[in-house]
C-alpha cells in the first residue's frame, strides 16, 4: 500500500528523496549528540550503541517497504563505540536482543542463562568471529484481495 502499481520512476524517486532527507536530518542530530558526549568528556566511560529498524526496499526487486525477506529488508545496522572498542567490522550473525547481554558483559555483570541473547563482546573486541551459525527469520505474506 506504499505506492500504486505499476511503480513509476517518479514515485520511486520521490520515496528515495524522502528517505534520504530523513537520513540526512538524523545524521545531523546524531552528530550533535556525539559532539556533546565528547565535549562533556562522557566518551571516556560511555559505550554508544546505534541501531535502527530494518532497511526499506525503495523499488529494489520492484518492491516497496519491508514486506520481503531480501537482504535489504532483513539487515539492521548495529554499531558499538566507546572505550576499548576498536574500529572494525563484522559479518557475525546477531540479533538486537544480544545488546543487553553485551552491555552486561562490558559492565562485568552476570548474564542470566534465561536470556535468549548472547554477549557480542568477544566479537567487538576481536577475540571471536561469531556467536552463532544461523538466524531464524520469518515472513508471512498478506492475503491478496
């Protein structure tokens, strides 16, 4: 329901423009926040985590939105920054519910075995390459009228 069918180049261009406008505004405000953290010297003992919702299909595969299981609609950004965290990148398979055990681990707390998430500290510090071999995802298409 995001855009009528068939998709036109103008409609796709308009959606991409709106999306990039939002990203530009968010990037600006995130920069302001990070500047404040640095100027306030909070960066010396603060771990910053950035994540987001799933990406959008903005015309790729002829689709709009998130109603698919293509990579563009399934991956989410997840960044950690702070003391003792080096710049790097990982292709490890993680869930957002891994954030809580990861922060607990960095704070040297006890991670409950009842939690579904796993600490990503080993990946973040470069001591491990992965914490799991697979992810479970699902997609339930809407019934067409």
